């Protein structure tokens, strides 16, 4: 039996899962507006990343994957999965920052490895600038 949806039971002990909990999401329009208004920007041929500091001790991610840019739902969902997974792996380094990711046209046909490499480079930029 699970106590929480992100916890799994292994060998009789509950372990925190590696999901994408609600506290790590930008969920309200006001949060997105704040990032768009006060953002620093990082971009390449696959993504535009907007980010700004928050007063929290943890990072939050918002996705703005436009149907105009990525036409097919399958491709949009694939991108969202890749972005969330990359964020999950990097979130321990990204403390106190709100991030909004927008996809560009070329990300639709890019291979997963290129997308992960692009996101990893963006995370490094965000960490470096957020530490100063």
C-alpha cells in the first residue's frame, strides 16, 4: 500500500519516488506572468528557457509548448516527458528558481539525446547565473 502517490514501498519501507510533484510545478497564471515579466533568457535551436528567482527553497517548472509550434499531440507529449525527466534529474541543483520552457519548431523532429543535451546546457546556465 502506498501512503502518497509519489512514494513506493520497497522491502517494507516507503521511499520517495522520483516523480514531478505539484510543488515543483508552476500551476497558476500569475506564476507564469511573473516569470514572463521578470525573466532572464536562455535559448538555442530547440528551446527558449525563461527563468527568474523565487523566494522558495525549491525550483518550479512551467511548460509552454504551443500547438502552433509543435502540431501533433504525440510530439508535444514526448517533449513534455523529456523536459520533465531532465528537470527531475537536475532539480537538486536548481534551487530557488522558477523556469518556463517554450519549444521551438526544430525540437519536434530532434532525437531525444539532442534534446537532453540541450536541456542540460540550459540547466548549467541557470545554475551559474542563479548562484551569482
